[in-house]
């Protein structure tokens, strides 16, 4: 099973110079604090969030995951 790479998401957001509020709005959240809870892992990103994240972060959807080697 693969998990989201939250540290990659934070890193890419910073590299792309996107604010928490910009990410929140892209995902349909009202404020940055809600988005931050997703980035910190307090809430789980939903499947419909992933294409939006990849587009905003200018990466492949697979980049959002930690690759687990069995």
C-alpha cells in the first residue's frame, strides 16, 4: 500500500511559491487552516484532491506518493 508523501507536498508547494490559502481555494476549502490540517496529516486527502494537487504542484500524481518496496 502506498501513502501520500506529505513532506513532498509541502516542499513542492514552497518551491512553487504557493500559499496555503491558494492551495485551500484550489481544493474548495474556505481557509488556509483547513488545508494545513491535510498537509500535516490530521485529515486525509481524498481521491478527488489528487489531480488538483498534482496540477497545482506541477508534478505527476505518482510523485505524491511514498513508494513502498516489499
